[in-house]
C-alpha cells in the first residue's frame, strides 16, 4: 500500500480453527503488513484504501494488476489478499476517493496500522487509540528510507520477550543456607543470566523446590548459581532438574504526540548511530511539505529539497542535511525491497500486539539503505516519471539504472519460502525484464500444504505441482513484462547436473541467489560461484531470526570460509539405554521407525533381487546373524497374511521394547548397582527405568499398536484399519511369551566403550537354511516405508510420537505432544512469513549494489536480524583471506589457468621455471594423478622402480588423457575444464600453498 493507504486491523488468535497442516512451520515460531498478517492466521483483517489504483502503484503493490487501474485499491486488493488464507476473513471498510481515515472508522479494532498517512492524521488517530487501549502502529516507506512507530498502550504485558526455549539442566547439589548455591552437572553450562528465574522438578530431599514459585538467580559460574535462602528447606539428597521460567515484562509506551518530542529510537544500524535523529526530523518535515504543497517533493528537485531541509532544521538544527536532501529527492520513490523490510517488520509487530509473544519495538524505527544508490547518481531529468510501472523505482535510481536492472541475468536456486519472496521482489523491480535479461529458477520440490502459509505464490489449487513452474507463472501474472523471461527447471544443482549448469550456462548469468534449505547445496553453489567468479547472495531464516551474506568475486570471503560448528550429537549409549530428556526418546523412536518399517523391507528386497546378497553384503557386517534372522522373520516365520496378524506383531513388539528390554537392562544393571568409585550407578543423568505393562485402555499404548500395525501392514501391502475396538480386542487376546533376562548381556554405559556386537557363528547357517531361494519368490517384494512428516494419515508421526512417549514413560520423562515430536523427529526448521519477507528485502537491497558493480568492501552489508527481540545487526563482509607464495599474494578467488589441454610435464615445468616451485603431487577430484614422492632415493626396491616408471610415463600425457587413464572412465562431453590441485615445495624443500589450477581441455 502506498501513500494514502490505511490499514485498520482486527485480530484475535482463533486456536480452535487452526489447521496444523497449513500452519505447522509457523506454529513452531508463534505458538507488505496485510499479506504477512493474513498468512499468519489471525481472526480477521480489515483494509481501508478508497483511492484509485494508478500505474505508479504497480511499483510495489504486488496484488494489483494493470487492469485494476482506476479501481479502488482496497477493492482490487481484497480478493487476492483473501485468497492467501481461507481461515482469515478479509473485509473492505469502503469509503470514497479523497476520504481520510478517522477515529470513527477505527473503533472496534484491536490493532490499527496506518501506512503512509500524514503526521496530523497519525496524531489524531493515536490520541484516541492511546486513550482507549487500542494498539497502534504507523509505517511509511520513501525510496530507500523507511519508518515505523509503535504505541501498545500505557502498560503492555509481553509474556515472552525472547521467544527462546526455556533453559533446563540437571543439578547435582543445592546448599542449605542463606544463598542456596545450586551446582549443575558438569556436562553442559547452565546458560542462565543474572535476573533469570527458575523452578525445579525431581529434586530428592529438598522437595520443597519441586514446582516452587519461580526463584530469581544470581550467577556464580558457568555451572553454579544461587537461588536465595534455602536454610528452612529439607536437606538435598540427589537428583533434580532446573527449568527457566519466562517472566512477563511490562512495557510502557508513550503516545505519538508525546514521543515525537522525546523519542526513543530503535537502532537498525549501529554504524549510523546518529541517523535516526535526522530521519525523525526529516519524516516530519516531509509531512509538513506535503501539507503545505499538497504534494511530495519532486524527484531530485533541488528547490523542493532545500525547502524540506529548512523545515527539518526548524525541528532539529543538527540534522544531517545530505541525508534529509536524499530523503526529499526520494519522497515519491517506491521500492519493493524496502517495502518488504518495513512490511515484514511491522507485520511481526502486529502479531506481537495480538499475542503478547516477543518483545515489541520501542518506539521509533528508522531505516535506510543509501548505500544501494548507484555510484553515478541520476539527474533530475533521469528521474522523471515515464508512465510505467517502474516509476517508483526510476524516481530513486533513474532510467539508466532501471535499464541495467531490466537487462540483469540472475539464477535463483530454490523457490520455496525465500525463493517466492525473492521472485515477488524481482517481479516488482523488473529484474530480467529487458531484451538481454533473464531469470533462471530451479527447484525439484513439489508444493505441499505446509508451504501455503509462507510461500505466498502458491495456492491450494497448486498442491502437488512443481514449485519452480508455479512460481514462474505467478510472478509473470504480477508483471507481464516477465512473460517468457523466466526459465524454470527441476534439475537440482549438484555434480550430477553439471551438464545442465555448465560453463555456457554460467557464462550466461550475472549472478546467483541462493534460496536453499540445506548446507550441502549452499556449499556446492558457493564452490561453483568461486569457480565461475559470479557474485552470490546468500540468506536463511530460522523462526524470527534471519541472516544475509554477500559474496563478491575478488573481494569477500565465500560462504564456506566460515561455518557454524556442527550440532552436538547425543551419545548412542544415552539414546539406547540412558535417556534423560524427551529429545533422546524421540531420537530413539525415529531409529525404531527405520529399524522396523524401512530397513527390514529393504533387506528382504535386496535378498530377493541381488545375486549372492548374503555372501557379499553380509560378509563384512558385524551383525550378520541379526540381519539374517530379520530377513527370515519378515519373509518366513512372522510374515503376516491378515491385518489381525499385524496387530499381534505390534503387541509383541510393544512387549519387547517397553517391557522385556527394560527388564533385561535392570537385570544387567540392577537399581542398587554402583560404579567403580562406589557411587550409585543410577544417579545424575542416568535414570533407572520401569517396565510398562500393556494396557489397551491407555491411549498412548493403543496409539502405538494402531500405528505400528498399520505400518507393518503397509510393508506387506495389506489393507489397514483405524477402529480402536478392533485393536483392543486383538491386542488383549495375544498370548505373550514369558521372558527371562539373560546373563552376560553387555551394556554400553559410556561413549568410550565399544558397542556390543551380536554374536555370529554356526547359527548363521541354521538361519540361512530357513530362507526360501530368491528364484522361488520371483517378483515378490515388500514395501519399505518412506518417511513423510506432513501426511497426517500415514501413521508415521503417530508411531514416532507414541513410541517416544512410551519410552519416556519407562524413564519417567515428561512426554511430548504430536506437534513437538513432529518438529524434532522431522527436523523441521521453524518458519514465518514476516522474517522471510524482511530478509529477502535486505538481499534485494544488496542486489542493487551488485547490478551497479560496486567494488569496495564498505559498499556491501551482511545482516543479522531477530524479530523477536527485536534486533538488527549489519557489518561489512569479511575480506577474502590472503595467502602468499614467494612475493605473490593470493586469495580463494585466484587460480592458475592452463589452455589447450597441456601435458602434465607442461604444468610441472611452468611452476619450476616461473615460480621456482617443485610440484610434488597432482590430484583431480578424488584421483591422485601423479606424485614425485616415488623414486627420489637412489636404491629402489623393484616394486618402487615399477611405480617410478609409471610416474614418469604420465609426465608426457595430455591432462584429459591422464584423468581418463587414472579414473578409468571417459570425461563427460560437457566438461570443458578440469579443477586440479597441486602440492608444491620451494627451493628449501618447504611446502607452499598455491591456488588451484583450471585446465582447459
């Protein structure tokens, strides 16, 4: 929405109506404003904007089309906005052109958002909202500038200021004194801060702490903190878990009228610490100019800018005149990336106002990206409107730069959440719409239900279709200039598709934008961009957190130059025998899912289809007996013929996992077992389990049987069942064999001990003899389950939830609901449209700089945001690290290039004669092509003479022939150059690091 658009918004979270399939990714976060608010699933959205659509509106209002010109903006927007989410009614407040927003219109709403409204109107509306406890937000964008203001009332209660999961940890002691020093298990730091609050569970002895009122902590060290007087409590014995308690925070907001005079600024860029004060006066001056002249300052008009500066200096004599001048120059500018940044941020603030979750912004935000201006600034004539949909952008950058944008060629890798937003922005700015422009998209995924709440180019009618194809059509409808300019592909990027994304392909693009959801693909594209020297725009989101990174050839480090540390893995012995947290039992149940419904069916199919499977595949396995027994069980002894037999199987599996295995563990490690130091074995993180007795009236027990039986039936192609009465009847009639624990069973009690192996031997042959020959079962196959977390009818998450919670019951761990289990088991990354919108806007502001071919490090910005806190952080990209050989400095962007398929000897001689470096080894990919290590000594053994002979034979070979000779396969036809690594040493024999080689063949 542009200059006179106003958006009152009425919202209450309607949890009863929530469709978890639709909202699954953002429910992990929450427990353009209107678009993001509608996607978030609030109760209702009402819009007010009676002004007629103009061509200028098409610069950033992606719900408008050229045929809407002349219609009311709200009327034209409403059907497309409502289409985003059928659960959210969207209403139009009506009105006639020229009608202003008034207090009468906003009464009855919970949150009012004003967009691009004058200061006078903001003050009038806010006076009323502040007095009546209605949450108020005002937002505005002007070219590369944006502003927002929050007023959530005199005393706003924020129930969760950070959105982070409460910290929790095990304790080993609590002092009984005036300070109450708590000492934690020394495996992990507690992570608490002074002033946090905690409560406790499972404390023995000092039981008064269990479920106590939250106690304020004072930090004494990474493993210790005090909780106040414990002298009147019982004596601590053992055990206990502390859990952080999120305490509500009361925030006092001032009205706009009061806040304008004594503003509290939210800093968006600490390198521009003085900028908010200047823009605070500048935006007021713009509003005054508009009221006086009944228009905004004209693009790059000096007289108008001088007038705005004078008005601003009357408000604040210390304003930065250059910044206010630019603000005046860009007042009619309308840039989609800036709208995305401010819109995404404000939409999250709306959700905060409705839900009280996350800390609201206090109280004035000012944002700018003046660095995105082209190095050659446009003239006033260049910025005059042309009657095109890009006039809002031309007003800022000029016609010449608009042509550069139109003729840019970009490759978008991924068209999911970030990819959709990226394409929307590119569509609005006209990227690739010119005669030489092009946009390539690739995404092998199809559209799923959970995509619809944040991947806004997709609708319910698109379910099952390829994302890239649907996205390309959707943005071409937004901007017809892109018809025929977007090429959609389904081939994923990777070594296997280098024939598709080859040298010719990369020669035909100007840059790459990643919109990926995994590190492996990001690293691969990073490597390709280094090789082809293409700029790379990288970004990612995690709930309310987002980051952006710019990779510029010959200037910055690459994505791979710095990475997050790997996630800490849970020791296998903890998962197998000593869980103490719900994520341990979920991990165990995920493995059980594989071991029951995937691997056995795969093993049976391999046995039936692969010649000599038992001899080849199991020969080197440490658990061949178990695998053979499993194939015998699934193919012969326990092969079900009816669904009832699947229920019996599930009931026996329940007994094995939740009763027999626990009894065996307690037999091997009794409750009174002690360690070598005499301490109780079952203490600290090791919780002694209890066997479960099956009870069909227990919903978790029965859920396990229903899910397990249906999945087992799927393996055999048998029809499933869901009637609980059938499962109860069959399960209760199963005769369960008596179990007797065995002596001598080894239990792995720490990660340092070897994993006990199943014993093989003569029994292997007995088991093998029970197997039917594959030829006797020609064509017979089982159906391995393919894990799919987003299908609520397939029993996958149902099984994992029930299996995990039963395991938790064994160990007295608090169980988890299906939603939580699904996130952990499915490794779901929380996502919300607001963060995606903002991050994509930041990326596109960097894209302007790439199009302008900026070449200084300080021209670019990497960003990190957290909308929950909220927090913005920007920094210059890190320069590419410099290395040295001799007197020559080099970075990751440098390479040695050899043309015309040289011989190996040519390369060795080049280093010797040009750099006085001796090549000691040459490799390509995983193949070692040549090494000088062999044959340096005078007295060589006969075998070494043979190797030396082979080594010398390779020196005269052309590189292409050498690679084919060593790799024993032909080089694919699309490969035109080889990446080669060499090890070299200097004249002193010291190893020297040099860039890689590119050999043209």
